[in-house]
C-alpha cells in the first residue's frame, strides 16, 4: 500500500498533496507501468480522508496521462519514460551582455529627461479613461490598435508632417522593433533589404534575427546615396531622411525624388521612412516627410513616442500603404495589439486635447537650451561641432593633434572618456568607419538627460578627459 504523508495543517489541499506524491512515485519509477492503484474506498479508509479527496487526485493523474481507468478494475499506472533526475546538468543562463557599468555621466543619444514628462496631465487623463471606458480597458485590443488612437494619429500626422493616411493604415505596436519584426513577416523574409551605412544598428540586428543580411548603402552629407541603392538588388530600404542617424544629414530634395522614383519602378519595392525625432528641429523649417511627397503607396512611415514622451511607454506606430493593409489583416487578424488598451486610450486623448503639441513645444525649447549650453562648453580648438540643427545629440569631430598634442585614434580617445566615467559613443560603432589611424575621430554626445548647468560642467570634463587632465 502507498504511504503518503499528508499534512492537514498545510495550506495546500490534501488531494493536491496526494496527486503530487503519486506523480513523483510514477516519475521516479518506483510505481511501474501496469501497477494497480488502491480503490478510492480502500485508500480513503487507509488514509482517513474522504473518497472525494482520492477521486480528485486520481482524476488529475488521469487527465495528465499518468494513470488510466479500467472498467471494474480501478486505476492502472501507464508506462512512462519520465524520470525526475535531469538528463544533463542544469546551468544558469549566460549573463546579459548589456553594459551594466555605472557612469558618472551617461551621454547616450537615447537619453531623455523623464522629469519633464507631464505626469499630472497623464494621470488625470488615465483617471478619466477609467471612468469613461471601465472594463473595456481590460480587453485585448484589435491588432492595429484602438480606433480613437488611430484617428488621433492621422489628424496629427496630417497637420504637422503632411502624412496622408486614414485610420485603416495605422498599426500601433510596442516599439519600432516590434513593428519592424511584423513588417519583415509581412513583406517576406526572402525580400532583399538595404540599410543606411552608417546607420542604426538595431535595424540590422532585427533583420539578422530573421536570417536576413541587409545590404549597406553609403551615406554622405546629403543623405542616402541613391545611385548606390540603384546598383543593388534591394527591394526595401530603411532610411532616416529628416535627420539621418547618426550623421545628422538631411536627405536632399533631389535625392528624395530619386528615391521615390526608385520605389515606383518595381511593384514590390518599398521605403521604410523612420521619422524617429523629426519634432526636435531647432532651426529652419520642418523637413517634409517622404510619405507626404507623393509616396503614399510606396512609403511605410514609422514613428515612436520614445523620445518625445518616454521610452518606457513603448508606443510606436507605422503607416502602411493601402495595398499592404489587406495583406496585413489577412496575416495578423488573430493577433492582439501589443500596447495595452489603457495606454492607448490615454494617449489618444492626450493627442486630441492638444497636450502632445504643447509638450513638444515646451521640450523643443528645453532641449535647444541644453544643446547650446553643451556646445558652448565644447567650442575649443581641436573640436568641430556637427548636428546643430536638431536631434538630442551633438557630433564632435576631434583633431587629437590640436586638442591633445598627440596622434590618437577614436578608440584611444573613447577609452580616456570611459576611464573618467563619461559614456559617449564613437561613430565607428555605427558602421562605415574603422576608427583606424589617419581617420578623424568622431563622437556622438547625447544631452537630453541633463540640465543646461550640468551640461556646461560635462563639456569641460569631457575636454579634460580627452586630454587626460585631472
């Protein structure tokens, strides 16, 4: 007879304790296939528990395939190869490779000032959404996002970016990475993709995760070199025309037309227009979107709220050309939107009530003041500044002979900064450069996360780090 020890004072039900005991006996091989289990009447009397306790434990084992009921014969143990001892030693997963170093100043280009987030307004809108929508907020939303948010996005896009779109074309997702992964599946993994070089490395990483080796198209002072794209076999190209990352170049008017003509020359050619920070332009007129220049059927427009609101919101969207909308719905009709409905409803109201526009106007002034403070501190012989018209980072072209009195590489200057606890990014990280001797060192320095006074100090410390002065 089986002899389980059942703890009546445990918070775990008796039938669960019995089920786990018998399951372990079977898995370990102590109860072999073909063995008979005691009848529920006999076992309940033996253990001094109710028959229902025995029957519930047996029923669970039966459901999971450990035993089976035989007519007039009770329960029989089924043969199994399962053993509790692991076949191989279980090891911890490799640690994440993300940089966990704590820096005195972290000047990554993605830095934003979280303290400027409009918490009061956002909280008020969230409370209103709870009252207005109630249980609807707990439901999974349609695959493309809730209609009120898609309507608000369309209205905003037309007014400020001249993007032509209807709500059916909008797809909301948890970050551009998620949307790009959906898009790759939509366009096909056999498609040839091209990216800017230098460019945003995460785009290439996502493509590689799908087994796609993207073609690298060079960038110069006027943006993507379209003549080189034409020589390639690419069918889809990812570009940042309003503010090329990382060089800061703006795709010239002539090349914009040339790029649109390239896309129109073949039926399955598309342009992915990543408009990641177009709002933060500090001088001149806003740069028009490719989608609004007659590229409605050939341009897939991407945007994220990560820099304009907060990275942790993880809300982004893409505008699909109408010919791709039906294909998207056929492929992803059973999917739920990856952004919670609660946040979607709140953002929709934030856009419709004009709060987003006012927030951008405020932040544009804040970030411009910060850029000017950092730029003023870095204007010394040996440093030439770039990317002054917009974005949340400056580009530093360094002449080490003039600044430091020595011939230093980009890597050597970067190491000096790291030793002083200052995190900046060398241009070589983004491709198209080697950082070798004879090549001008170039760095990206983000200023979004620090106030103007702090940035003035950072600029001076950065120069001392380059020179390795105390």
